[in-house]
């Protein structure tokens, strides 16, 4: 009974691995190329969130990976192209999410500096009798 359970789990696992390999090998140029517009949309959304100013590194990385993915498609290297598109999507999403956070951090830092300047001015004022 226990042996049958183990065999069932092993065969299910092997079947799942086989399906994953088969779908991975079946990636075509159209499948990767069809993801480019969505990636470009994600990059544009990051730019709209001011990622060029507040999160330039992940944004540049996403754009570089997009260009590399296009080159990989031209070279018929679909596995690399698919990987690069996935990485570029993550980078673009990260840049879009990071931009407002960095913007808020900068605003908070400016506020702290302004508060400190006011405190320094108060300390310089003569004491009231």
C-alpha cells in the first residue's frame, strides 16, 4: 500500500516535469514577441510614475533586457528571450512600485530638513522675558 502511494507521487511528479519541459520547448517566436507590447506598457507605466527620476536603475535594466530579448528573438534563442522578457517585466514592475516610495522618502527628507531649520532658528532667537 505504501509502495503504491510512493509510486503514484513519483509518477505524478515525473508527469508534471514532462509537461513543463514540453511547454518550455514549445515556446515560439510569436509567444515571446506577443509579450513585448505588455512589457512596453509596463515600462511606460513606470515612466509615468516618475521612475526615471526616482528609480532609474531598475527602469534602465528593464529597457536593456527588452532590447536583449529582441536580439535573442532575432537570433532564434527563445529560451533566453523568454527569460529576459520575464526579468524585464519584474524590473519594470519594481521600478513602477519603487518610484512613489522614493518620491515620498525625498519629500519626507525635505520636510525633516525644513523642520530642523525652523528649530535652529528658534534656538537662535533671544529669550522672551
